C-alpha cells in the first residue's frame, strides 16, 4: 500500500511540475513597434520571438490585463491611413513621433495572439493601463487632453476625463484607488479618483513629465522629467514632490521592482544623440546605484513579477534588452521590428 501511495504522490508531483513548467514557458512579453504597425510577442523564458501581430497605425503602448488574458494596445488609425501631425508640432526634444487619428485601443487575446476587439477613444492615444481588478482600462489622449475609461468586459467607452496638457504616460496606484497621469506639456501630474472617475488634483512636477510609476508598497510615486534629465519623487499622501534624482538624457519610462527597493529608468536621449542606458535608483538612498548600457534610444521598461528580469525597448536600435536585475547586467538582446516603444509582460 505504501508503494502505491508513493507512486501516486510521485505521479502528482510530476504532473504539478509539468503544469508549472508549462505555465512558466507560456509567459510572454509584448512590445509595441510604433514604426512597423505591429506588436512583437516574445517568450519570457527563452527570449525568442514567438509572433508578430498586425495592429493599427503607430501602436504606442501595450498593457497586459491582470488576469493575463488580454493585451491592450493604443493605435492611431487603421493601417495605411494618413497620419495627422498637427498635435505634435513644436514638441520638445525626446518627445515622440507624430501619431495619426482617429484613436483606438485594440485588444489581443494572449491565448491566440489574435485581435479580438477595437474600442474608439480620443485623439492621439498614447498609453493604456488596466485597473487591478481588471474592470477598466484607462487611456491617455494627447490630442484632446483627456483620459478615456473603457469597460474591459463590454469593450466600450464609459467615461472621458479632462486632465492636463498633452497627457502621456499613466499608471494606477497599487490599491487601485487613483490614476496618476503625466502631462507632458503641462508640467504636472493629474490625479484621477477611480471611484468617481474624475480628476481631483494636479501635482506640479517639473519640465516634460513623460511617465509615472509607483513603488508596489504604495509609499512613493515617481515621474520622469524628460526635459530635466531627472526623476521626481512624489509622496502620495501629501501629493507633493519631495526630491528629484538626476538620471540620464531624456528619461521616459520607469518601473519599480516588486520589492520596492529599486526604480529602473530608461534614458532615451534624442534621435540625433540617442541615450542608451537604464538608471537604477536605490529607493532608500535616492541615488543612482548603477547605470546599465542597453541600446540606442532606451525607452520602455517593465520588470517581471518575480523581479528577476527587466525588459527594455531600444527605440532607435529596434531591439529589446533583457536585464538580470540582481546581477545588474544585460543577459540578452532580442531583435524586434521598427521603433519598439511600450512593453508589458504577462502577470
């Protein structure tokens, strides 16, 4: 009987290991290739390209839903449609290429990597994030200074929220109660109450706010200042900037590690003088602990759920750098399509 029980236990263990391995192998990284009208799908374990998904014109950002079933991607018109560049005239260095209209957000099914929904939003959509409960997606519309709120189940628009001038990057607080929005031309961070779906504050931040982020423990928020070569640290309780940390040239996206100890900042630079580094800020000392060389135009950055790897898009090099967070070094470089921009990993 004991031998039978041992055999059963071994069988169950093997099945669990096989299931676990299949789950890990299925983890994916999604990359918005703004210059190719595609989303690249990478295997998070082997770092190999699995697929290329055709999407709308100039996809700027992607976000995987909390349950890992859908990937939301901002688009600026159907493929082949002429772009409208009027809203981007006079933009400062480090800001992005012109985006077309009308704007929409498309949803990709992660099981098939097929587009399953298209939702119209505002003018020149840039970034999209999904609430922790998966109910709503929030999209910045740079062309009309609003944030669109989408019901992710019904796939339709439920609210449009006025915010600051040229909203760009946005992120949701760990408790899901607030959305912070970087207003690229307004020098502020808008705070949206997710219960009432309204802007409740504007935080003066600095020059060229490009993207925001939160420490997972909720004690700090951050915004990259693309025209100051710095990151502003915000106290969410007081909604005030408490310090600034100098980083590389034209910082764009930033992302904190799961243990809330390190903030990774991608330094894009300009087309004429590309940046090619990621700054690692120690969140106890608020000093740059390490600068890692990636590729030309380091732009998007995301850290996986275990805090083991970070993935960085190199917008001018058409590649993704894979960083070992613990060893603080690049362990792989993956070629993708033209103009990789936003990036997200399955949860």
